[in-house]
């Protein structure tokens, strides 16, 4: 029976041009040989199976070649090259540092260095896995490595560069080998299949290259196994079966179920994966990589990072067009957390199934919270009656978003002018010393609230306490401080009213309104600008401005922004008594635009009624929804 030679040995590169994926190193070494600029010590470091020892042997053979080629390659015909190929060269010595790592082994090597080569120009010493040497062996090797004889060259190879002493690193010329790309591996495997008359599908070779993760030796070993398993005919399906890899088709199918919110079908598909013998973490890892490829396919310039075959890349691009980037990022984050906590989970199957259920409804949650066109962004503002903050929202049917309008925070002056009767709250534990120059009781002027229908609220402080004189009697200290603060607030309001106010004129209103619109124009919020420009402003009374809206949608928008507009005109005309009145031009209503848009809370309630699992999921996860 003919002796079989594995592909990793049979097709081991014999010259620099046949080394796969390390052109940056082979080019440097060939130029150094041609220019006679060889260092006395080299360090080859990088992952396993990428060609470190192979390049060391090719370099050793090329250095002693008697008929060096113009391109820096060995001739493979001279006596030195033939003796090397036959393994009988006396000028090349290999030492496995993993099994010869003691001081005595290094001392023996140092003794051999003293003798010059009998034939050839150089004696080359290749020390593989050099990081396995002990500290004492390294120290014994230092002096010889730093000042070797002119005919001695050392080539060290290691997979763990960080374990080598810095004193050794400083004496070597370091070459970092990189992982071999998937495409380079596939091309090399196709060349070998052509030479061996093996029928192999490109997708099958892609699977082999992805499984071996940039290690050419593992790729060739895997190819030999699959060739024996398939009798020389490699297909995508039998390669999947042999390598025990989850087919990408599973992830495409589960993605379809997730996007259609078919929880039952997604769980049944996961059960099918488990029945094939795969663990849950394998499923999570493969799905995370699948979503990562989908996210990369959203950008044309990042497509080259998706290392799959051409047919599969087209399927990725087609599916990526149906999913938003926000969903993919949220899903990746969820899968990452699930994979991290997988080992801690007691019921691992349920742990993965919960992630599947969440992902089924994640698309709906992302659309509800951060949709690009009708996003609901809640902002807190003080209402005119001084009650608890309420949240403003943009109706779902309008293109205007609450985020683009309610970015201006309520200032102290706004609160003082809008809520003149609200007294500050003083805790019982705090002492508020107020030194006010006003000792007489000043009458408090009330300013009408800007809202047309203010909500009645109980007075926070009794009238008797507000009118109490500022005396220092026992038990009345806190009331005295409160009364002084009310007097200071009333005096400030009197000063504001006493300042010169500007009269309301149509020209001034038009100029200030254009200035108000220009704020949003500079912020590039053109949707808000268009809504504000459609409004018509007119003077209704001495201190009353009316805004006439053309339709109900614009009218509702003006209702939400009434406080901001009112405050703007009060500041511009220096008149806190200005009242803003909203009107709807009934003559412009030509057609009914339909029911009022639902709020965020109403949308969630309607969704919960339609999909009971959403509410059940919220209750089980103790989720707090910000309406």
C-alpha cells in the first residue's frame, strides 16, 4: 500500500513565493538576502499554523544557496539545497525548546556555535517554541545571541511573544505573522483540490476556512478528513454534517420568525437545533455573528468584512434591507448579555428561549420608542398651575416631534412669571435665613395665567400665615421667614411690572415671530418651521395676542407649544400680563382628518390588547415604561 502523506506536509511551501498570506514578511526577507543585510537573530511570532517554522526553514535554505535566483529565491538544484530538501544538511540545526528547555541544552547549543561550517557560508540554528525556555536558559543564551560569530544566524519561533524576556526581544529582528484570511485559505484549498482532482464546492471550502480560523495547517488537516468522509466529493451539506456546524439557513429561518413575531415557530426551530446535538451557547454565538453580518451589510463600504461566499452575501444584503440598524444593535446587545449569563443560568434552555421571545417583540418596541419618523420622546415641563410635571408628546400622525420643540428648559424666571402665586417649599429640618430690606407688607399683584382654562389648586399656604408680620416671637420663626420670602417675590414682580413695557403692534409681533421661527431654522428643524410659518398672528386686545391655525393638526401643535410661545412674547414685550389665545379657522376645514392620534400610553394599551404576550413579558421582566 502506498504511503499516504498528509496535505499539510505534502504541500508545505518550499520557497517564499508559495507561502500563503505572509507577503509582508517574505518580501522583506528576500530583499534582505539580495542586499546582503541579514540580521544575526530573527524572531518569528504569530498564531499557530501560519508559517513561522516553514519560513524559518526556507530562510535557512535560501541563505546557503549556491546559485541564488535574481528574485531572492533558492535554486533547489545546488548541493546545499538538495541536502536541505533531503534532510541531511549539517549547516541547519533545529531545536525544540518545548522538550529541550534546560540550561544544559542551551549550553550544548552554545558549544556547537563555536565551530565554523565545513561547507556553505552560514550555520543556522532554528529554535522552535522558544518561549518554553526557562529563565536560566534564557540568561545563558543572552551573550551568544547578542554577539554570535559572523557565520551563525539564529531564528527563533514562538506563538507567545509576551512570555519572552525583553532582553531577548531587544537582540532580535522581530517579524509578526498574521492570521491567514478566509479568502486566501479558500484559494489555496482550491489549488490543492485541483491538483488532487477533488471536486469541492466553494461554499464547502468557505466553511472549512471559517472553522479553522486562519490556521492553514488545520485547514489542510480538515480537508483531508472531509475528503476521506465524502470520497473526494465535497458539498456544502456533507461538510456541514462532518464539521458539526449550524447551517446559515437556520439563522435565516429564525430571523423570519422573529420579524413576523411568530414565537411558536421560533421556539420549535430552536428545539430542532437542540435535537441535532447543538448547545444553546453555539446557537447564541452563531446568531450573534449572523446579526453582525446583517449590520455590516447595511453599509456598502463594510461589505468586505462579511467573509462569506458570494451567494450567501446576496442573501444577507436582501435581508438587511428589511431590518433597521436600531433593531440589529439592540438585538446584538441582548444576545451578548444572554451569552454572558448563559453559564450562570440553571435552566439553560429556558434562558435561550426567553431571549427568543424578547427578540420577537423587540422590533415592535424599537418602532414604538425610536422610530425615525414618529418617535415618541417624553419631556418634563412645569404646568401653569404648579402641579406635578407632565410629559409632552408629539402625536403619531404628525411629522413634528416633541424632541424638536421642547428642548428649551424651564428657567427660574419662567417659573416666577408663570406661577406667581406658588410659594416655595421649605423643609422643616432646614433653616432659611432671609435678610430682606423690605419690612412693610407689600400687596401681591396677581398676574393672569397664560393657559385659557387653569386648573384650580388649593392654596399651599393659609392666608393668615401669608399675612403674618415678620416678628421674632417664639414659635413664629418659620412663618416669619416664609412671609419674608413672599414679600421678596412680590417686590420682584412689582419691579418687573414697573419696568417699561413695549406696546403691542402688528409690526413688532411680526418681527418677533420671525425671530422665534429663526431659532428652529438655525437648528435645522424645518418641520417645526413650516408649522410655525402657517400660523397667523393678530392682536385681540391690549394685552392679548391671538394665533389662528388653519387646521386641527396645527391647532393641537400650538396647544402643546403655548407655554414656550407665551413666555417668548412676555420677554420680548417686557409684559408678563400678555395673554396668548389660540383660535381655529373653521373656514379652512374642508375635510375631516380623522380621529385624534393616540398617546404613547394608549398605543401600548392597544398593543397589549392585541398581543397579550407583550404585557405578560413586561410584567415578568418588571419593566418600567417611560410614557
